[in-house]
C-alpha cells in the first residue's frame, strides 16, 4: 500500500519584501508553503499571499 507524503516549506520572515518572492519561488514544488511572519510592515505578507503561501503571524522570540 502506497501512502503519498506531502511536503511543506516553512519560512521565517520579518520585513523581507525584497527577498520573499525569490524564496517562495524556490520552493514552489512543495505541497504547502507556510510563511511565519513576525508582523512585517514592508509588504512581505502581501507578497507571500499573492504567491499562494499561507501566512501566520507570530512574535519572534529567537531561534532557541
């Protein structure tokens, strides 16, 4: 029995309007793109949504 595996890309972003388009375009082959945005105010969220990514807003507390 074959069970298909879905692959998601998780992108952490904050004010990355200049880079988010290229970043998302580089992973368009995955099944789902999630952008974890730390309340950007430069258009990052809008660009990500325009490209079909799911955007969730989080408060960034570091990488630990």
